[in-house]
C-alpha cells in the first residue's frame, strides 16, 4: 500500500510537470515556472492524499540530481575565454548582491536571518538552485525555502518578460544585453530564454555569463555553511550543537551538500571525456528532472505560508534587482 | 516486509549522495548511448 502511494505520488509529479511543460509551450511563461504554478494550484485547491506525500517529496532528490547533471554542461573552457572583465563583473555583482540583500533585509528590515540568506543566494547566484543548495547547508526552515523559491520564481517571470523589450528600447548591443541579463537576472532558464529572445549572440553571451555566475554556487554555499556553523557554536542561548556541526573545515564540509561533489565531477567529465551528444542528453535529462522538482515544489507550496511571511522579502529583492540592474546597465553601456 | 541488502544500502545514503549516484548512472548511460549510436528521440 505504501509502495502504491509512493508510485502514485511520483506519477502526480510527472503529470503536473508535463502539464507545466505543455503550458510553457503555448504561453510566454517558461515551462519550469508553469510547473510550479500548476503544482501550487493543485496543492492549494483539490490537494492530494497524505499517502502520496513520500512520492511527491522526492522532488528534492530530482532537483539535486538535476543540478548534478547540469554540471556536465558547464563550459569550463568558455568560462576561461570569457576573460577577466566578465569574471570581474560576475564576482562584483554576486558579492554586491549578497551584501546588499543581507544588509537591507537583516540589518534594516529585520527579516529572519536564514530567510535573508536564502533570498541573497537566490538573487546573487542561480535562483532556486542556489536557494536549495544553501538551504541544505544551513538547515533552513522548509517554509523559508518555499517562500524564497517562490519569490525568486516570481522575479524570474517578471524579468523574463521585461528584460528583452528594455534592452531593445535602450539599444544595447547583443553582447551587452547578454552580459546584462547574465549578471543580473536570477535563474538560468529565464536568462537563456531572454537572451535568445533578443538574438542568438545575446543568448550565447547570456548563458556564458550566467554559467560563470552559477560556478560560484559552491563558494557561496560553503561560505554560508561556515558562517552558520560558527553562529551555532557561539550562540549562548541556542540548543546544544548537533552532531553535524563539527569544528573548522571538517564541520563546514560535513554541512556542505553532497551533490556538489557530483556537480563538480560532472563539470570535469563534461569538459574532458564525455561526448557532445552525451552532454546534450544530460542537459535534457537535467531539464526534465527540474520539471519534476518544480512540480513538487509547487505541490508542497502553501499559499498560507507565503501570506504569513509578508511582502518585505519581496520588496528587498525588488530593491536589489533594480539597483544592480541599473548599475550593470551603466557598466555594460561603457564596456560593450 | 524484510528489506533486501541493496535496498538497505540505498536507503542509508544521504539524499545528496543518492543524487550523485543517479547522476553518475545517467552519465554512463548517456555516454554509452551516444558511443553505441543508439537512436535519440526529440
């Protein structure tokens, strides 16, 4: 009976994911965003029986497996070719966004620390993937993960629609638009879609810059794991430290998500021994796994939780996006 | 229901390691598929 519920839960993920993908094909909404929307609609209207929960809950495994497979498509050579200018812009944007969101949300607006960190990671590195990666390393609350993911996805939808016309209105070059979208939009899918909506050249540059940004996910995840491990050890009023928080580098590594090992391994394999056809296949598989993952994310998303979180985190990301988007526009106009 | 040893081994893995194992299986299959020039849909 348990196995039956598990399999039906998996089927529910697949049905919602495919529905999102089909919806993405006939509307401007990207398939991944549509999968979350369909999932949230089903989960918050008709719902699903508890016995399907284990199957639906596998969406986290599919997301991590999707990220591992995405590693094969990371173009290490292209990252090197992009040169120090793009690398400098990427690092400056990631660090700047992290600090901006942390200072504004936690320092000024008193947003909970871990929710702030999830929002900062999502906005600065690679959207929901970064949110989930950092969430695993800092043991974040499930409702915070759902809220940060939903907030990031909302901005993904907004920027996907807004960026191409703004870029064309401002007369940005193809390379300039690619760099602008790649450094400031949140998630890889919408960056790719927005880039190729302008031109193939803009699309290639957008993806290249975005992948460079994505490569920083490991650094940001480990940095946050280190920060929160230290916070746990020094907190006087907290519960006794759990077994996962060992000392120094050991503690950091024990908190770091294991799937990053696979991501880095696939990045090396994808750039050395794997054939181009195999890399294409793995990227396709990664996209399908993301569809399952985002369907599950939507199914488990509770709109009541979002309402109780308030609009402040949304306003923080809006301020961050407007600030860095405008700043990067000026830089791109000067350099490209 | 008594678990088989293979199921125990799989269940004992952390979710992240499961993702790594699945990723590596997919990689081996994809590489074999293209080297053997098996048909690709889509």
